[in-house]
C-alpha cells in the first residue's frame, strides 16, 4: 500500500503528530487552520471498497506480494540474493 519512491525523496520528520498537537495548543491560528482542513476531509469506509481487502492482504508482504509493482526494490532484492524463489500467495484485486 506504499508507493515505491526513491530514497532521496523520503524525509524523516520525527513525531509530526505530537508537534502538530503542541502547535495547535499554542496557537489559535494553527487551530483554525486545522479546523479548515478537517472540513475538507472525506470519510471512506474501506470495508465497502471492493478491492481493498485483497490489496490490504497483498500489502502484508513488504513491500507487496506482487514485486513487479516495486521494480527498484525487486532489483535490490535480486542483487542481495534475497528475492523470493517462490512468490507469496497473491490475492487478485
């Protein structure tokens, strides 16, 4: 369920949720911004999405049961000799 991204695009931000909570406690402006964001959020019932269960089960295998969706990771696993000889069970979506 995670996209394959080049490592240089990934940035560790630490405890972003805790930092945001502290910012909201200390700033009325930040709380107002958060309230505006909340109004734009749409709730999605994942259990009602037909393909979600299969996608979720496939993503149990990190990075995914279908390594063709992660070509860079697949190549790295091959170079390290860790590419699975037998693919895991794949649940069609």
